[in-house]
């Protein structure tokens, strides 16, 4: 076990211990690879569902949610192990993670807005009726008059 | 492990020591990456908003289904998995370089930095191939004047809309000009002898239409124009990060070889470079998710 002898700055009184072996790095590599392979399997499953005559949209949505969660897991391992953020002191971790939580609002609000635009597009009140994909637009009665 | 005992009652924010016990450069690298994460996040969320606002979006399994030297084989997800694994592997070699740096092992740092640079270049090569393939692709799509035409995938053209029905295709073929019919018939003759073009040009419109319909032409509506802009914009911005990361890695490799970090007494520059390189991998996780998987 090699002790830390590098002096980076006199202002730093603490350095995380770096273990002598690379076991953790390789374990993370295998974990990321396996998660990626699972993601690809789900991607191919979605492709095959779409090929079928009557795609089950709920199942597709569930699969898409699953790959989103798996991607977040990959992001966690890259940041925590590869970028060594997990080895820093808690205050340092929090100054990075807390601002990023803004993304929770960011994603929900904007996707919600996009969805609202599609709903508006598909009504008579829509500013730009979509003539290109007529067969895909759900037929809606103008009930809001 | 503490290298110096910290006396109780230490005033952390009075200066003279780092409150986060991290060097200034590393803290600032983290804050730069956080701001960069917001830039990428804003781009991807904007893409998601537009995608949610339309009824039909390009199916990634149709757009990205080719592989170098595989001709017209339908291989969804294959090439992008290769790109993903290249990037994951170059991330591992980067973290191994950082690890060797902690142990002041110059030869080890050199070896792993070299492998990381190779991984980065391989990724850029893959991206260049994919872009070229899309920009020079030939897909038959319905134009706004009702005729059929051959479109590539660019920031101004998106041939990945919904499929045309057989009846729609037949009526579109009737109003398609002769040169376009020849060009469309030509795309159905991949690998044919070079004289085919002249023979096709001599045929009448009706003969060409018969030939095209019996060959089973696959034609589509045009999709939302935003697709190309978002795809090339976001993967281009990511590719630019990969490129600048490779340049930084090359500089660090040279500095390692010249022994600069041995003179300095630590390899912290390799750690900071590593943070940037891992961030590039991190962004790819989400680009891969948003453009190729869902």
C-alpha cells in the first residue's frame, strides 16, 4: 500500500488514499459494459416491437424508461469511480450535485411543454395543422368551440 | 488519509487552505464541467421538446442501421455500439493513466495516455464515417410539390418521415419528372454495370414507373427538418469535445514524456485531463440514449 507522498499544494491537508491495485477500475469497466449490453438488448427489443403489426406502445414506453434509468446508473459510476468524485469530501460533492438537480425541473418542464404543443397542433386551434403526416395525426373533433 | 493533522477549531474559509481539500485547478475543472453539462443538457432537452411536439419522428433503427463495408445490410445499433465501446475503453485507459500518475510511474502514464489518444482518434474516425454516410445517403422522399425526389440527411433535408402508402407512391410517381425517375431507378440498381444509367434514361416514364414499383421502392414522407440540425449539432458539439480532448491528451502525453510532471513532483495535470476525458464519455452516454436508443 503506497502512501501519498505527492505534495500538490500546501493548502491541501488531505488526499484520498489510492489503493495499489486496479481492481475497482476493471470492475467498473465490466459493470459499464454489461449495462451497455443490456441497453442494446432493450434497444433491439424496441426495434422488434416496432416491426410487428400492432406495436405495444405501453411496453415500448416502459423499455424506454428502463434505458433512461440504466443510463443514469452508468453516469453515476463514471462520475463516482472514474472521475473520483466519490472520493472527494462531502462539501465538494454537494457543490457539484446540488446545482445539477436543476435538471429534474428542466427535463420535466420542457418535455411537458413539447407535449402540450403536440396536443395543440392536433386540434383545430393548432396554429400549424400538420398536413404532412395526416394519417398519423389522431382525428379530433373541435369540441372547444 | 490525512498527511497533516488538522487542529480542531480550524477556520476553513480564512484562507491559506482549501475548504474542499482539492487544488484550485481541480475545483475549477469540476465547475467548468458542471457548466458544460448544462450546455449539453440544454441542447438535449431542446431536442426532446421539439421531438415531443411533433407526431412523427425519425426512427433511429432506420436512420442508423449501416456498418462500414457491410453494404446495404440492415444492422440497427451495431455501429453505434462499436463507438460506445471504443469510448468506454478509452475511459478505462484514461483512469488507468491517472492511477499510474498517483504512483509516479511515468512509463505507465505514457502507455495508458497513448492508448487513450488512440481510442479518441478511433471514435472520431467512426463519427466521420457516420456523418459522411448520412450526408451522402440517398433516400426517396415525397417533396412538397407532390413528386418524389432523392434526399440525403442534412440540416436542411430529412427523408425519415412516415412511410408512403402504395397508392400515395403511385400517384407521386405519375408527377415525378423523367430525370428524377431515372435517378430513382438507378438507386435500385446498386452494384449494376455502369452502362445501366444510359439504358434507364432511354426508357419511357411508364416503363420506369413499372420498373420502380416492381423493384419494391421504399419511399417516405419528409420528416421534421429539425432532425438533422439537432443530430449534427449535438453529435458535432460532442465530437468537438472529443477532438479537443484528444489534443489536450496529446499535449499531456508530450509533457509526460519530457518529464515535466516528475520535475513538478505530481501528476495532477493528468487527473484534470482525465476529468475532461471522462466527461466526454459521460456526455456520450446521454447522446447515445437520446439519439440512438429511444
